[in-house]
């Protein structure tokens, strides 16, 4: 299946609004002149890639709403965006983000399997989809 073309006019405006707010919070909280845990959100151009990612996920799911697990979602930006367009999405993290409190206003549901962070704590066929963006390179760190 070919990914959808990105037509900004057809993207739900709520996605841009939520991403902009997360960007603003990240800029406020990022350490001056340093890259780090929030660098993917402090650069607005880079942050907007998550809007496209959510459009791709929605496209592949054909708009079927249901439970999605954002595996390794860390700060939860994809979870927030998917929830804003009607998906029941929760963030299954490998470890809790050090700055998660800055996103408290988004009420991001987190789940962590402390016994085995690499094992998903879900029954077979209990979720519509499991997604992961920019995570696999970090799995070895927790292993």
C-alpha cells in the first residue's frame, strides 16, 4: 500500500494545534542551547513529522477507530495526536520519560511492564494495531 500524499488542507486542524502546543511546551522546558530528550519536539519542522505519521497510521487503518498501542512512545506525542482524531490510544513505554510532567495537560495514558519492558502486556487480538515510531534503535538500551 502506498502512503497517502500529504495535503495540509485535508489534515484535521486539531493535529496541528496539538503538535504546536507540545512544541511550545518542549521549547519552554528544553535546556538552553542543548539538544536532548525534547529535541525532536523543539524543532517545529521535525515535530510536524508526527502529524504525517498519524495520517499514515489512519490511512492504513482505513479510519477504523479502536485501541492502538503506541509502543515505546516515550513523550507520547503520537498517542496525543491519535487520541485527538478518535483513536483509543495508549502509550506503552520502555521507561518513563524524565520530563513527562510537562505533558500532563494532555492526559497521556502510559503503561509500563516493569518485569519485562520489551513484552507487551496485552492479550492476543485485544488491540486494533501496535505502532512504533523512532523506537527500535532504543530497544537494545533496555535489554
